[in-house]
DNA sequence: GTGGTCTAGACCACG
DNA sequence: GTGGTCTAGACCACT
């Protein structure tokens, strides 16, 4: 079962996308594997304090992308081949890296400053 | 005059926020300076292919935040003290760095892998 | 024993309502009579390929409407006085006739066209 | 502009389907033609006493079926070729006739009784 | 208990 | 003013 213990809702981005990305990152990191059950709409909606339909929207998109299997009355579960995991991992990393590089460049920091900041933040020294 | 030459509309985020961020990053980078003129609403609207109301909304927020001075009949211009620029810069960098570190950690990459990917992307080797 | 031989599930309408209507129409037509036994929940559930809870819901409503008599341990059976049958018959016919007349009028056909189409369909010439 | 003056909400059937069918019947009857504007979400929702999203669902389906053209900021309008109108007309009539014939047959009335009832209702003598 | 659908209200970008 | 999207709550059929 995927654990949402360290999930926190952030502002700005749609909630269903935050949930979607959280699950994809968990799959890329190996924290959730093929066949693992997802929390039910009601359980997760109570846990996160959002409407069950918002959870369902995230799950439905995952199903359309072939990452989740849903049947009425049964729990939804992950559908993760190794190739799928690898593909998700690459998509997420490319997206994250490009966006941060664009943003920091435009903000006017040098490569060295950027790498230094990121390293400090990673180690909790910020 | 503020230059929007390398502004590109991205999906997902509200357009008025993208414009706000673009201007703030420019200020943090020094590309936008105290006293610089902003393009008129209709000029920028035509340039970006966006509705004038959306430009108006971004300008109004900038003014409410005290980053822009507007007088009727005159062009709006940036109002950027050194402290303001420094504050914006720190806010933007903290936001960007934290979000990318959170994301990449959750995706399951090591600090070394992350720094390597970012460096490669920065240098265009990706 | 009630016969569900020519019952077919249709989309759109809730299943328990389809079952209710099927039984009521049978009563109006005289195919279902006072004292006739109803199939047990599990038998009908298997026959129609429907969840037992759904059958249970239909039977419960029939009982609440006074059309079925249930005693624990014994089979449920129809409770149909002549007045009841007549009332059901009129309700069903009024409902069906009004809805089709409203619909066809609004679709812009004349009375003659409508009657002609219905006669053809009745005789299988459509 | 399509007129909803004689539209009445009925129970049982989903509201968006009732609206969808009402518009299709109007097109089949010639009451709404190619290029006619549809009432806006807000106007129609206020008129019918339902949520704007329910109206939008009906309009969106019509658009997916190619019967309506919608653009952000502009009014939606009907897209009705003669072939389309003819196809809709046939679909609606077939559906209506089949359902009423099935229903009345199962309710145990003869063809003559059925036609007589429908004629009486059509003429308001019921 | 589960997932699927319908209805509802607020916000956004746009003409 | 317009349509598009996100979030929310209730009901249905099913395991």
C-alpha cells in the first residue's frame, strides 16, 4: 500500500495533479511497486482533507495512462512494468531539471551558485 | 522598457502568474531595473497573444505589491529599491530550490545524481 | 413462479427500477398473478447476472408498496388485488402514453405519422 | 435562439440527458436551426433552476457529437447540416417508438388499444 | 467496504 | 457578458 505519510498539500497547483505526481514519484523511487494497492477514495480523501472526487480524478488519469487498474467494488492497484517505471522516472527528472534550470538562469544566478544552493538545501543546511 | 523577448507561455499555470513571475525574475536578475517602463496593456497583450484583461490583472497585482508605480496618463514604471530586489531574489531562489530538491528526492535520486543532471542540463548537454 | 425469461437489462436506468417495472408490467398484463411466488434473491441474482443487493432493493420496495408478502423462512409471493392490478395498469399506461406523445410531438411529427410508425413497429415492419 | 419555454424537468432521468434530448428534438423538429445560438450556461441554469455545470455537460456532449460549436468567450451555436438533422430525427423516433411498443406490449394491451390511447392523448382527450 | 456518476459552486481566461 | 476547469457532496451498483 502506497504511504501518504509525507504528502503535504501545496498551494497553486491543482490538488489532483499533486496527488498524481506524488504517486508517480513514488513509483519512480520504488516506494510503490507493481500490484501494490492504492488507498481507497474515502480513506485518502479523509487523510488529505479533500473531496473523494478529487482523489478519483487523479486515479482515473493514472488508469488512462495504464499505471493503475480499477474495478468497481475492488481496490485499485498499481500496474507497473519495469519499462513503465523507467519511463516515468525519466519524464519526471527531465521535467524537474529543466524547470529549475530555466527558473534559476532567469533569476540571474551562475551555475556554481545554483549547484551550491541546491547542495546546501539537500543537506538541510538552508 | 521591459523586454518580453524570451517570454514563453506554458500550460497549467495561470497566465497572469506567469507574467508576474517573469517580471520578478527579471528584477532579481538585474534585467529589469528601478524606473524601467512597462509596455502598455494593449502592446503587451498583442505581443504575447493574451487578453488585455489578463495583462491588467498582472499589472494590478504588481502595483498592489508596491513593485510598480502607475499614474493616469503616464506610463507605468518599476519601483525597485535594492532591498526589494534582494528580497524578491531570495524568495524566488528559496522557492525554486526547495521545490526541486523535494521533487528529486521523492523521485529517488541521490544528491550526486541530481547535481550531475542539473549541471548537464545547465550546460546544454541534455 | 415469476418468469424472467424475456427480461433484458437496459442502460441508463437504475437496475432495481428496471426490475420493479418489469414485475409491475407483468402484473398489469396478467402474466403475474396474486399469490405467484417470486424467485429467491440469490436465484434471481444469478439469473440476471446482477448483485443480490440490487435484487434485495427491488423486493424491499415492492414490499413497502404492498405488492409483495414476505415471511421469514417462506417464499415471498405477490399480493395483487383486482383494484391494485387495475391501478398499476392505468399508472403504467398513462406514463408510457404521455411520455411518447410528448416526445414525438416535440420531435415534430404529426399525429398520423406517429400512429403509422407505432403500428409498423408493433407489426415488426420496422 | 432555442426557446426553453415548454421545457419541464422530470424525475428519474439525469438532468443533462433531458436537456440534451430537448435540444436534439428541437433540432429534429426544425425549432432550432444551423447557426442558432444556444442560451449561455448561466442564463439557462437560472431558467431551469439547475447548476451551470449540468448545462455545460449537455452542451459538451453535443459538441463532441458535432452538433454544437463552442468557443471560450463567445456564445455556443448549433452546427446542423440537413443530413445531421435527418439522422437525429430518425434516431429519436426509432428510440421512442421502440420503447413505447415494448412497454405497452409487456403491459398487455392490444395494438388497437395502444393506438387508441395514443390518439386520445395526442388530442388532449385524456 | 469499493469504484462510477450526477449535481453543485467557485475561479480562470477570454470577447 | 462567454465557456473551461477544479473542487465538493450525494447516490448507485457491486465485492
